[in-house]
C-alpha cells in the first residue's frame, strides 16, 4: 500500500515548512495598522504570539482528543488573552457531544467556580454556550467532594447539559484573595470512548497544527479588533458592554462585562468611581496591556475585587489607575507598571439585575490626587 499525500508531506518536511511559514506570516499582525510601533509594545506583541502558540498547541495537539480528555490552561500567570481575569484560575478541556463524561473533584475554598460547555467552529469568536453550571447550583458531599455528569440527556444529581454541537469547556474559579484560598481540584473522564488509546494519528497531525495556528490568528485578530474599536469609541471609559459579543467569545453568561481601553500620559491617572453595585458573587476591575494580556499579577496589584476593595461610606468604590503609588489616601490603586496604554475590564458576577450602565471614569492629573 502506497503512502498518502499527508504521509509524503510529513516525510518530505513540507508539512513543517508550511507550518513555519504560516507562523511567520502571523507576525505581520504585530506590525499591522493601529498597533503601537515603539520597541516595548512591539516586543510585547511578539511575546504574545509565542504565548498564544503555546496555548494553541495544547488546545489543538496535546489535549485535543475528546475521548481521552484532560484539563489544560489557555490562560494562566504566564500566558493570557482577551483580558484574562487575574482573579481566575482557568481550565479548558476538549469534549465531543457524542460522548458522555464525568467530572469529579474537591470543592476547595474558592468562593465561586463555574463550568461552561461551549460549541462552535473552533475559533475564539465561535464559542456559544451550550450548557452551564456553577458552584451555587451544585450539591457537594460533606467532605467537599463532588461529581458532575455531562451528557446530552438529563442525569440525576449535578448534571451539565451538552448538545451535539458541544466541543469544549471553560472552567472559571474566581478568587476573592488568591493567596488565602485553595482552588477546587477537578478531573474528567470520558465514559464511553470508542478508541483504545490516544496515540498520535499522523493523518490528523497537520490538521492539528493548522488548528493551533487558527487559534493564534483568530485570537490575535479579535483582540486587535476590540482594542482599536475601544480606542476610537470609549477610550478611558467603562460602559456596559454588548454582552452577546463577549458571550459568543466564551464569556460566562452569569457575568456582566464592562470592557474598554485606557491610555495615560506620564503625569495622568484614571479615576474610576463605581456606584450602585448590585448584590453579587463578586466583582472586579483589572488592567491589561495593549494586546489584552492581564498585567503581571503575581507580584503587583493590577486588579481589585469585591473582597480586596475599600468601600466609601455610601457603598461605592473609588479606584485610581496610575503609574505611581498615590499614597495611603488611595488604597484602591491599580499599578500600570509604567505601561502607557492597555485594556481594562470590569466584571459583575452572579447578580440577578441592577447593573450600572457604566462605571464613571475621569482622567485627572496625578499631582492633583497624590497623597489626598
């Protein structure tokens, strides 16, 4: 039996050459119209490409088999995208609506976590929700352990709905204080696999590599489209976002989003005043860079949430986004780390209604507010 065309492309190296050529071409996105052309932001853009590639390869190659699923991370401390939440511990998993699954684990102490089943064509703007469950809807054993069954047909107990279109999952574990809480531990198994193992299929490998690059390109393009739109329409503002757009990109339907872009001169700061916060699981506000990666949150305060904020007497919250520490009079300081611009995203999680139409913002002179 002769070699197939795909076999020949592997043996000749053409498959690899084409992969590298397409990856090289993706670099043009960093230099595209509207991106900052200074050395620092260009270097960040290329670093972002490497991080998206790491996530894309895990998504499309290493963790691709829905019959032998496992959790991986598209966003964590060293790779992020589309204003990833620094208060979250994210997990992702590839699944297939033709199969049934069981998730087991331990509750931990994290205040809230959700599991969303998504469907679509595999790009980040095609991740419609096909089923959702969160910790407030679940039953746990006395020792904190739990089990969730996933299927297209209803099951007793904790059941997560799937459809024939379901292709992947997003787990969000949201911390109040990441340093003090223990995240939930989750494992997943397919209950009715058809394949005896998850060995690499050479016939599918080139398609998988292409899927990784599609993730890189689509994520980069979507982030750029959002960023340039925000810079033009809502710069340094925080209006309530069109929720359907963010939900289509994998956003949690229980979260209401305020997303935009910030840009500050060296002597400026952005004052944010959040009024009328509804009763909710949590809320937060974060800073990201131009490429919509959360700023370095392992070592610096680049976000604030319901549990870490200091409140005003009327229950509102005043936050100052600034390049320098304004002093003890402004405890809700978000550190720009010297960046001149970037993404900003506010979230209200698990509220039944009453979301403000906007979070009030004002560009101020840093000297006018420092130390007050």
